[in-house]
C-alpha cells in the first residue's frame, strides 16, 4: 500500500481510549468522503478522525457539507541531512539514549509538557481533556520500550533528573522522523529543544538517513522557529477533521 494513498480502518487504540468505536481515514479526498461515511455507518463507527491535504479545498468543503469539524492543522518540515553541514550544539544539558529505568520520568515530563496541548483531541469538546493529556503521556511512556513506536528515544539528564525527551522513528531506510518531543516547564526556554533536534539529526546521520522530517500544529511557533534556524524547510500540511455519527 502506497503511503500516498487513501486508507480507512478501525482504530483500536482510539476506541479503547474514548470508549466509542473509532475509525481513522488517511489522505481522504473528495472522491472517497462518501465511501468513508458509508464505511463508518456499516461498521457502527461513532467517531471518524480524517486527514486531508490543506491544498485540497474540494475535500475540505465536502467534509464540511457532511458535518465534519476541523480540529487541527499539521505542518510538516523536512531537512536534507547532507546538503549543508549540521549545526553545532551549544546546549548545556547532557543528552543521552533512554534507559529502561527512565520510562516513568519520561512519562512525567510528557505529563507536564503536554498539559492542555492544542492537538486535535484537545480541540474536540466531546473528548475528556484529562484523557486527551494522557494520549501524550502514554505515547511517551510506551515509546521508551516499543520499537513499533520509536527506533530511539533521547533524554536530557540534568544531574539524574530527566527534563526532556525526543522520540525518533524511521519512516523508511532513508527518512527519520522526529516524532514526539517534550521539555519540562522548568527547563524550557534554555535551548534544550534545539539541542534535541541537533542530536536527532546526528543520530539520523549515524544511522544512514538522508532526510529528517518533523511535524507539529501550525500554531506551535517555538518549534517552527527552531526548525527554520536549523535548516528545515516547509514540506506539506494536513487538516484533521472529526465527525461524530451519534
Ligand atoms: C516546544 C518545546 C519542546 C520547546 O522546548 P524548549 O527547550 O523550551 O525550546 P528552546 O529553548 O529550544 O526554545 C525554542 C524557542 O521557543 C521559545 N519558547 C520556549 N518555551 C517557550 C514558552 N513557554 N513560551 C514562549 N516561547 C517559548 C524560546 O524562547 C525559543 O525562541 P527564541 O529563541 O526566539 O527565544 C516545549 O515548550 C514543550 O515541551 N512544549 C510542549 C510539547 C510540544 O510542543 N512538543 C513539540 C511538538 S511534539
């Protein structure tokens, strides 16, 4: 299956978390909005989470006509890791690979960093906001041990206390994604995120990647400032819609 084609499937992780039958559609387009709705009706899906390209206004409007609500806008940036030299890291806080004993501290950092984060779950008033926070805390925690979620996790270790983490995952042998990053509020604004990005790029190069990609909410200005300064360029963008069927 091409990563550039439309897919729709039941999401067991969302269904368990929200306690309603949930499906996810990727790269929905105007020719398959009806198909997605039909899939949900015939499979008793209550919540559909659907993503489409921001350049596809026809699909956006088709979804609006069918009662989908916009929940977030994601922007993706990419960097060729060999075109220009990687910047030097001038950070003061040591960064190292995660160890199994760090998982709970990583979870705690995610809990503090992602409280009230403006993702598509938090934007949906029907979803419990405490449970929305736990999307990120459990994702961070599980990334420390699951190779399905992360190929590497880096942590910032400030004299034995973990104050930040970064999860990295290969999209393909050539492309590494910086997936989930969090810095605890006490350590924010000191360049730690920049350090994580540089360490992530170094890890990518050491593991033969040609390109690194990153993704965030369009209003997450802090990270986009860092990416621009490190040579990342805008790549593409997506809207996330939710449709409730009950
Ligand atoms: C986004 C985040 C990772 C930034 O971490 P950080 O270590 O503070 O980032 P840096 O110190 O490298 O700073 C990056 C830029 O953001 C700014 N910034 C950092 N924290 C900020 C805050 N709380 N309010 C406003 N600006 C902030 C910094 O000032 C800097 O910009 P500047 O150089 O123009 O001053 C951190 O705030 C965080 O964990 N946020 C919640 C989770 C998240 O958004 N993760 C990233 C997407 S997965």
